[in-house]
C-alpha cells in the first residue's frame, strides 16, 4: 500500500518566454527512508529523473526540502502547479547492466549519402531528436499467472526508468518477448524504429526491412497514443521526397539503413546518420554573468580544456550548471576556436566528460560555402531566382 505521505508535484513555467517543466517527487525508498527526486527541462521533451538530495534521508528532512523547493520554484522561477504529469517506473535494479546493446550510427560523406539515396538497396527513416531508448519485454509463466517485465535501457545498455504508461503499452504488445529500438520523445511518447528481437528472431538476424514491417504490424495490433510514427521510405523516389519534406519541416535529418542487413550492436557499415547540422557533446566551462549564454569547451588530445566560445541558452531551457555535459548543433568548427552558428540542444545525462573530445568536431570544408539546403538535398536542390547569397544562406561571411 502506498505511503500517504508520498507527494508529487508537476509544475510548468512560461516566465520570460520560457516553456519548461519541473517535477518533484517525495518517495519512500522501501527501507524506512525517503528520496527526493526531480525532473526538469523543455516542455514536451524527455525529462530525466535526478536526485535532489543524494541518497535516502529521514522523512522530515526530505519533506522540508520538498516544500522549500516548491516554494522557491513558484516564487523565483514562475512555475505553477499543473495536473498530474508523467509517472515513471519504480527505482531500477542495483545491477543496471541489461545485456542488450544498441546499433550505433556512423556518419559518412554528403556525396556518399546522395549516392545511396539513389540506390534501392537502402531504406530511410526520419532522424528523431529524442533520447535513445531500447525497450525489452519478457514474460514468465502463462495465462493468468504470467508475469510480464518491461525495462528500458540507454545507449550504454544500462537500465533506466521509463514512463509507466509506455511500459504498459509495451506490455500490451501481442508477443511474450520482444526488444524495440527507438527514441524517448518525452511525455511518455516513443518513436520505435526497429524490432530488434522476437521469439522467432531472438538475435535480430532478419533483414532490416522485414524487421521494420514486422514492427509496423506489431504496433498496429496494439494501438496506443504513446506510439510516435517514424517516417520511412523504401524507394529512391520516396527517399528524396521525404528528405525534402523533413528538411523544409525543420527536421534533424535522416538515417540510412541497408535493407538486407541484420541488427548489429555497435557501429557497423549497415546504418548511418545524415544530420543536416553537425552535433557535438561538450561541457559547460563557465557562465556568462547574468546573460542566457554559457562558455563551452572540449578536451584536446592531451586532455586539456579547449574553449569553443559561447552558446546561447533558449528561454525554454534551464541554464545548465558549470560542468554539465550538453549537446550543441553547429555548421562547422573554426580552426581558431569556436563553432559556427551553435544551437543548444540540452543536457546529456547519459554522457560523461570523456566523451567531450576535440576529435568529434567537423571543421570547415568546401561544403561550408554552400546553402544548407544545397547540402541537404544534393542534386535535387533547385535554387530560387531570388535566393539570398550563399554567404547569407549559411549565415556567415568569408567563403
């Protein structure tokens, strides 16, 4: 039975043009102590559970911190309590290693991307801007006594909590065992793009195209408002049309997959990503006074800090603390330091400082002097007569 002292508050702020959520949870740890957990971030995004107080503490201490935090958020952050938010699974097991590993995406040259887009051996999917999440369903026993377990994992294969509504939706799928691969899109929404394993194919050896068609049929058999459709193209003509549509809709890019390839954990030659902008994982080196910008940096080959200048934090994001690991999108890196047109994309709780390395940066190339649309669409790019100059199109000068 739930402890009547347990409390949850879900808050939203639009102060100064913001659009962000802050949730706070006062929960028993099952051992007589209490935990204070919070989630915060852009409204509608995948929120991550973090400890407000490290470890478990007596109820009185946790309750006092809970009340003080709610009061402070309402007074200084402009937050107002909302209806019930997204409830997550209970605490994950101490041994978080799941034993399942995702297939990771490599990047290839833009020219090779457009060559493959004309090749019918490849299928294409829209690249979603969520948090990588594999989900596994297992069943012990049969009939009314059957016990169904659903777990979520991050890109490192570690078990993480997922929204209870999403776990229930996966539990309802008409298979006793399956592994999905996809993106957590926030608010319990899940964009599944691969059916990695089933009772008939426990190791993911089926063709990629066949796995996707089986996934599509599986999700249709158990409809849920939490499924997010992933645009998919199987022919060169459909791929080119989807690429143009995703670009003009402000999408992140595409993923190319060889149709006849099995699912291969780790990086392989069978799948790659085609982001319209580059993305880097960096760390916050310092704040910029009272401004909504932070100084960011990576580690050079000797493990020393290499500054990348500043990035502006949009109003719908909280300003990350010094030392936070964050993602930024950019056109290219300057050889003299800094990123061209950096865009803040949020905190990465699944990455560590060791991932913030200079080797990930992409420096200016001949493509940098082309309009971004020309890079994205390749041979299908048709400049309008009244197009802005190339320099204006990429928002920089000096090409």
